[in-house]
C-alpha cells in the first residue's frame, strides 16, 4: 500500500499530504477539533469517580489514544517520509520497559519517566536508522522486522534480568490522581494520555509543515530531486526514524502505566503489524488518519473474535469461521474501497462532494 | 439490569452486616448474591487464546463452554443456569487485562475461571485480588498460584510444575545408577519453574546436571540442542518442552541414537500431538508423570467417567478431535468448578466461592487417574498435588510405582 503510493502516484500523494495546499497550511487548527478535545477532556467529570461512563471505558479510550500516538509516529515515517517499518512494536516495547524499569527500580515519578522513555527511543531509533536507512523499501521493512522479533528476546536475556525480570515481566502501580482530585485512576490516566496526545499531534502538525517536513516529503516523492536540491537525505531519514521511534516510545510508556505491567509477551511482533495496519487503514499520509488508525487497532482488532462469533450466531451461518475471519474481510474490503485509508477516503469523498455541489 | 444488580448487592451487603451483628451463620439468612449471580443465572468469565501462537489451547475454552451447555440442558446447578462468557486474548497479557476488566466491570461476572497461560494470568493477578474477584483454577501449572496469604483470590488446579520437577528428580536419584543429567528447557516462566523444582529435588546433588540446553518458543527446531545434549555424555534426559518441541526432541534423539533414561514433562503427555508425530517406535520407554486419564487409552475404555466423557463429546463437540488432550483437561477442570458451585448452594458470593474452593476434600473429578483426588484447605491452594509415573509402551501408557505426592509444598 505504502509502496504503491510512493512509487505510482507521487505527485498526487504530495498534494493530498499537504491537505488543501498552502492556504490551509497557514491556517490554525479548526475550531471543531478543539471543541472535540475539550469535550473529551470533560468526559471524566461527567458523574465523578463512578460516573455513567465506566472506568473500563476510560481504559479503552486511553488505549485508543495510545495507539493513535503510535500510529501517528509510524505515519510520520511511512506516510510523510516513505519508509516502511515492520518493527515499530520494538520501540513501543523499549518505551514501555524504560518507564517500567525507572518506576520499579529507581522509584521515579511516572510523569518524569515519559521524557526519558522518549529520549531513549529517539536515540535508539536514530542509531538504528543510520545503517538501516541505506536500505530501501522492502529491504528496510525486513531489517525493521528483525528488530521486532529480536527485542522480546533481548528482554528475556539472562544478563538483563536484574532490570527486566526476564519472562516474569514487571509489575508497577497505577498512580492515584494528585491533589485529591475526585477522579478514579483510570479517569486520571485518561486525561494524562489525552494531554500527551494533543501535544504530540500539534508537534507532528508543525513538523510536517516545517522545512523538515517538506524535506521529508521531498525525499519520499523524488529522492533524486531532493538530493539535488541540497537536502541531506540520510540525515533527514535518520532523524525522521528517530522522531517516529520517539512517538511510538511515548505510546509504549503510557501503555505500561495504564496496564501496570510489562512483559516480553506483551510486545510480540503482532504489535508491529497492528500499528502498521492501523496506519494504513487510517490513511498513512494524514494526521487525522492516526486517530482513525488508533480506533481501528483498539476496537476492530480487539473484538475480531467477538464479532466473528456474533456474525456466526446472528445469521446462523452453517460454516465454522476462524476467529479472525471478520477482521480479514474488513481489511480486504477497506483496501478495495478506500485505498488511501479511511481518513484519505473520506477526505477525497468530501472534496468530491464540494466540487459537485 | 444494572439497577437490579445494584439492589442485589445492597441486599447482599446488608445481609452480611446483619449476619455479623447478630452472629448467625451466613447461610441461615437464605439466598445471598454478589454481582453475576441471581435466582436464575450464574455468570462465569473466561479468557483464552482462540487466535495466535497458542491457539491450540483455545479448545479448552470451547470444551468448558460445551460442558456448561450440557449442565444447562440438564437443569443447571441448584436450579441456576450458567452463563459462560469467554473472550479471545491471543495469549497477550495486555489483552487479558482488558478482557478481565471487561468481564468484571462490564459483564459483571461472579468470578473468572480457568483463564489461560502464565503471562496472561500474571498480568491480572494483582487486579483480581485488588477487586476481590476470584481468579479460580487458572490454566497454568506455575507454582505461584497457591499463595493464599498474599493472593487469597487466586487458585491453580493442576499439579504445579515445580512439584512435578521435584518428583522426577527424586525418581532419578533412587533408580538411575551414576546419573549424568542433560536438560532441554523452554526459556520462559514455565521452563524455569520445572527446572527450579527439579534442582530443588536434586538438593545437594545438583552437580549431576552435566548440560542445560535452552530454546525459544519461536525457534523452528531443537535439533542442535539435542546433538549438544548427546555429546555431553548424559545418560538421563529431562525434557521440559511443549508438545511441538517434545515431538521434535523425541524424534531427534531416536535419529541420533541417543538412548538416555528419558523423562518428559506432563505438559506434553499427548499421543495425538507428541508421540504419534514423533513416531511410536521412537517414543517407547519415555517416562512421564500423569494425573489424568487418556480417554483413548484402551485400559480405561470401560471406566464410567470415560464413557460419560465420550457420550458428552459425541453430543456436544461432534466436530472436535477426541485425540486432543486439551478436551479432557477442560472437562475435568470444569467438573471441579461445578462441584464448587454445588457446594456454594444459595450463597453465591465471591467470598463463598473462594471458601468452598478452599474446602474440597478428596473430590474425585472425572478423568483423574484412580487414587488422585482434589484436596484444598484455607492454607493449601494447590488442588492437585499427586501424580503417577508412567512409561510409553506400545500405543498407551503403562503405569508403574505408587502415586507420588508432594503435599508439603
């Protein structure tokens, strides 16, 4: 999907990536987005600690936002820079473990661990990017894939066990809301995750619209031309890789705090695939696609089994469906109907309506 | 719906208070319910791997579902139907956390039963105990599920790995002359539990272990490990592997003509998934500890529990493979929880579920080997702690020796 975009329709793609062209680039964030954020932030106040939205839903919403941040990180790399990564689950794991180890072993405040987790992932991502980015397209995908396979094994490595507790994983404690706020821990974490997401989306928007962002997209669309114009493509690619890893690392760190638990089994390579699928389904070269992608990873994928069962029993299908059947069908249909992802698909639909109407 | 449940809880709560004030035994107050129980229904939650690497174990959940269907068709337990809610967690700990929270907070089940796997159960261990919702008869043999003091809401079921490992060690010390032990171990929680139990069983003789080879679940084969073990000169082989690797190890040992005294862990005690793929001739003489009957073994063909199982299987799971041992496991463990619910009577509170589960005395769950019984007490949260040694002979197991117990741990 991402490759067809970069190789087949580069010009078209660039235009879409920049939204409706330059005027929009200078415009501020639309008011309705801020309204949405404010409503989302007020949700926990609706009914207090045991309000009508249960703590379980806040856990799910938090997770959705966490996945959105991860998908956004991959979007920056794949959508705006044209590099495919099958290994972002590895950075997710690194972020989660940095946070868990700092809280568990060094008793740091959970909020203070977030910048360190991001920094660690940026450095690892940048360093990994240096040699790996000599590889193009599918070869890079394979190199990153090996990272996704290797990291869970590293976490089990005997000499790291004093830090990682090996296969046992690390238990940490869910923080209580400060200042005696009348919120449950789930509601409080939801607010923290939401705040992180808002900041990270604004930063991403600014990156994409900056000199750096234009360089990223130029490399994606016309690597030769970009080089000729004096863009240091190796450096830009490595930094993009680092930034992308930083986003995913933050998502991993938040994930660890929400779940109070990390273990090598939590971050198997399926996670990398899930993030990639979220990015592609949401729409790789759009920021809004990350929100859709996060929603997809959290809800559609998690309930693939339940959905399959429901379909089998509701329609009395005479055949036995495997747990992920519905998920597969949904994926295939989406790719046919909306090859630009859900956000891209609705975006072009909206433009078509405006043109005809 | 929510309203009614809340009222039930209130009634239950005030009943508890009343019982404490007046000092009557709780049962004298009549019916009492926590979330998930009512006059007509008992809700039980479960999560297991229906997808992903460990999806072979998904059959346990399917069997439990089928057994409860049979129970409901026969009128339920004490007049109440069982509503069994099961979700796919793909053996991924964070997904298990989500599903457990959904079951407890949204579906409001009375308790979780037989959630599967050591990492997934570890991830919800603290949560379940903080919420005071039973995490009953978990489907893992790790030794950490029997800690009633720190974790009074969690209980295992099968003989734990450490106990089993210790039993093998003792058997080796008493039967093999000048043992030199080679060990093949899956490098995770489960493998280490067996290994530690085994080393404890050897006590001051742990120098007898001449070679420890490990593999990862993601490895394609264990061929090189087997050659390494043979070259170490070991004459005893302790095989701590899951079915796929167990079959590979047995086959490879046969191919390279390494013939040690071969001890295989109970995790891989299946003809269908281990000895047949490895080859029956290659499997002869492999020793292992058993606690359940193999329903396909001719020597148990006429046992009443085996015929009852076969009737159930033909009616409720017609398309499943009877050679898959996970069905037997699911059948047996579900009957243990049914026994607990029967003993709970009309007091279906979470506290009473744990209390009854911790007071099983000599319960003979169907498909347990003769002489092996479920025993628990408020300080003993290990329901099964006895095993019977057996060796592969022809196409079935030949039992030998007495029932070995390790009730002390």
